[in-house]
């Protein structure tokens, strides 16, 4: 496996629109090379007969029964809210979304 070059890091930085200094290019080239080497080692170990897993031990979700329970009336729940609308909390729009 060939090492990632400084020019390749500079190319990736341009594609990502990142402004990197000369010292950062050298530093990141070494780090990216280590990451790529680690991934290559994992790929060598991975076998076709071993199924992919997300956790070393088997896990199962624990669900509770979905049942109606007494709760606050909307007027009381929204009573301390800075703004409410149609029995909901009113929050400011984010990311310039259109209504």
C-alpha cells in the first residue's frame, strides 16, 4: 500500500474547500496514512464467513407497553412557554425554512 502524498492531501483540501497551511498538509498526510493503513489491516482480517455486527454482544431492545396515562392539560403544559400556538410550543424557524 502506498503512502498518501502531500499533494493528495492538498487535492482533498481543495475539493473540501479547506484552506490548509504547509505544516497542516504534512501533518494531515501522516495522519491520513495511518488511518488508511488501519482500515487496510481491518479489511485483511475480515472474513466472508463472519457476519457484520454492530456490537460484540447480542443486544435486544426493551419496550414498555404503550398505554394512555394521565398528563397535564395543554393549558397547564404551555402555561410557562414564552410562545404557544394551536396548543403547541412556538419556536423560531431555523435554517431559513419556508412555511
